[in-house]
C-alpha cells in the first residue's frame, strides 16, 4: 500500500511545484494515516491546509479508499 500512496503523491508533486512548493512522503501509519511534509512555498502558505485536505487527501483517498487521512508533519 505504501508504494501506491507514493505513486499517487508523485502525480500531485508537479502541481505543487508549479507554485514553488513540494511535498515529501514521511510514513504510512498502521492506522492508515499518510504523513507528508510540505516544503517550499507550501510550508508557510496560509492555504496549505486547504491544499492538503481538499487536494492531496481527496486524491489519495479516491485512489486508495483504505487511507483514513493525510496529515502534514513539521520539519
């Protein structure tokens, strides 16, 4: 399942990079929570939580229904 999550995240990275941001996969917990680290412009963006929940989490859960949520972790 981790490989599938990473593959979905890779499809999303170019969209974040267009705006000067990026993301890094950190882990997939036993509870099926995906942990990512937002980088670049995304790290300090006021809209980052919207991007995370409405963009990244929505796409990951659409592709992998077993995923419970996607959460950002600090540096």
